């Protein structure tokens, strides 16, 4: 059962499916922490929307990967590359866009391998994911999409994982309502299990931990779990205020009155 969606959600005991696949397919290459770090970045590139153009190249102090867009046919023309240079404990990562008439580089050199990989296990994945994607992966994605005529660049072209990261930060009820009603794509994002899993983990961490540790045959319904936890919290709050509505039909207040984390749940009645 896959309870993890994004690479950055991997834990000491369980890797995200994509990262697990990458490590298994390249197990013979994984000798030290540097190898694990390089293939972690490779997984981030795949997650962002790329596919490997050819085999990776490894030198004593440098890894090199070449990529194309995942949804484009292979071409000998424009592509991008990620080069990972080891300079002592610091990793310098250079992302290059190789266009027909243009070459652009993006650099990140603030990542210490010891902060990310220890004893073949990953830590601080959220921070390294943000650092790498903001400075390398997403700028390369924009350049590749521009080259293939996928312009103007549209937020709807983002992978669902990125759109969920945007949606989960919406805490104002009116903004959420506008987000949901703006287009079909955002409506689908608002119903995606990854969004509700993230919200459930953030606002009800103890209940989330209990749900993850349960031996279930299928993925939990994160929306229903969030909804039940939210109802329980509202009931406790009303009882503490001397307003016990137990036994009465529950009616949601107008969305303007609902405070986070309750604003999201108001718009759905699954």
C-alpha cells in the first residue's frame, strides 16, 4: 500500500514509490552517500516532469544526468542536464539548458551532503526538495517548455504535486472558494487525496500518525478522516462554549465564518 506520494515525504522506514524505484533500478551504483544524494536529485527531476535522456555518467567528483520533457518525443536537439560536483562536504549543482541557439545555467551550492544522507537514509528532504526545485528543476522545466512551444507558461501545466502544495497553503475561505470555482483542473486538485492527506497531517498530527500505523489493505480516505476529525474538534469547541448540539442535525455555518483548518472542508460533502 502506497501511503507516500511525494519524494520529500520519504521517511527513515519508507521511501516514496518514485524514489524507491529509482534506488532499486540503480542499486549497483549506490556505494556511498554521494551516490544516494545524486539519485535523490534524479528522482526530484523525474518528479518535476522530466525523463532521462541517456545513461548517467559518474566521474570521481562529478555526476551528470541529461533529461528531456517526460511528455515529449525524444530528440537529439534541445535538452537539459544536471551536473553534481563534489567539493569537500559541499555539493555544487549546476543545471544547464542546452538549446539550439541558447544555453542557460542555474546553480545551487548550499547543500551539504551530510545534512541529507546518513547511513544510506535520507533526512531534511523537504528543505533540499525546495532548494533544488526552486533553483534548478523548475527553471529548467520552464526553459524546456518554452523551447517546445508550451507558452505562455501556464500554472495548469504544473504536476499535481506542485498544485497541491499551492492549494494546501490557502487558508482563507474566500480564496479557497475562488480557487475551486476557477477551473476544472483546480477543482480536481481540491479533491485530490494528496491534498487531504497533507491537511490531515498538518492539522491533526496524532490522528494522522494513528491512521498511518494501522494495518490497512488500502489507502485511507484522507478526506473522510479529516472531515471526522474536524467535526470532533468543532463539537468539543461548542461543548466548551456551553453549546452542546449533540443529537441535532449538523449544519455548517457560512464559509466566511469558518476558520482554518475548517475552511477547506466546507466545500465538500462526500
